[in-house]
């Protein structure tokens, strides 16, 4: 019989919020969930006003990206697009991109000073009617130990109605290319072979968790998941950063502004989070974005 499946949610106390970090007890709870389920939700750790300001900008950007049709950075189908946030001084909020609770958790499981080489987002357009295939973002031969975690920030409340991501808890354990129908380089890469899906469904079925605004979802890169239809009139934006283990040799660099508060804030956190960056003079076109599977999360030899 399938077991009852639910995500672990951790809400910091007032004292933890004031300190900007979890107690050892809550760190243990987060790590237990990540090892067992491959996912944990950190509640009430992002300012709601910051989310609202960023959401308004990214909704407008999503409409622009979607209008490009076949040239849009869609992920598997045009109702789900890859979307980078604007990295401007006004919208680069530390509690979103450099969140102390998220860094504390990823550091605890990956080791001191993890590397963030990816900042983007995934957007479910309004009134979309298709699901992505169930897939893994680790669409290549990869280590069998934890090496990367996606840090997702929902900009609005998430539910099954507006396309909360479907997750298959526990599938990071034993995950590998042998379960996938195609590997990196294919736009449909990472899709899980149906017989593996059905076998897992009988053990632990998938779910679409409800996630409240202000939360951060930390997910093992290897975990099976898929974007689902958004039946509402509201565009649903979810940011995605990736923290890699300090020993993991992913060669990507983020294009970041060479001057301004964004660079200053990153440098201030350099002791706890490495951000390999290409420091760009002038404006960065955040709408020149690639579809999700075009990014390479593998490591160099």
C-alpha cells in the first residue's frame, strides 16, 4: 500500500527570525527531510512586500516572453516558460536571493560556502492546460550523494489550482540516467521512463503541495517533479536558484552588474555563499533567456 505523503514545513520562531537562523533542532529537521524526501519548505522567511514588488515586474516580463511564440523560452510546452528576474538594485532583495535560512540549510547538507551559479525562474502562464513530463533536472550522469539543491521562491501562494509543482518525494535516492528516456542536449531531456513512474507510484504517489507566500522550497536537484497546469487567470511565477556543493565543479557563471548594490550585497555574503560571476558593465538583458534544459548543471572533469 502507498504510504501517506506530505511535505515537511518548518516555520521559524520569532527568536529565529530575529537571529536570521534556525536552531540546531530545526536544522536537524530540515536535513532529515532533505535526506528522506529530497525536499523541505521553509515558511515565513521572505518579506511579502518584496515578493509583491518583484511579482508585478515579472508578470509583465512573462507576457513579453510568452508573446514570442516558438521563440519563447518554453519548457516542454508554451504554457510553462523559463524566466530570469531583473537583477537591479531596487529588486535584488537579500531575503529572496541571499536568504540566510536557505543558506544555513544548504550549507549544513553540502558543506561550507556552497556555490550559487544559477538564478532564474519558472512561470506557469494563466489558463494553461498541459503538464510537463515528470522529469529530473539532473539529466546527466551525476554523483550518488547530495551535490546540488534548488532554492525555489514562490512569488504568490501556490496550490494545485494555479500549478503548484508536482513532486515525487524520495525519488532522489537511487536517481540516475537509467530512469530517463533522454539525456542532456534534448529539449525533452530528463523525462522519466513510464515504467519507473508506475513502480514509484505504487510506493509513494506524487503530490502538489500548497505553499504560502513568504516560503522557500529547498529541493534536491535529482528529485522527480513536473510543472502542472495553471487554471487561474493569474500568472504563477517561481524563482529558482541552485546551490552546488563547494567541491562540485559546475563551470557556470552568473552575469551580474559590475557596479551597484547587487554586487555589494553579494560580496558581503561571500564568506557563506560563493557566487561565481561575470561582472558586466552596463545593462543586462534579463529577457535574453534560454529554455530550462539548455542550461548545463553537470560538472567539469
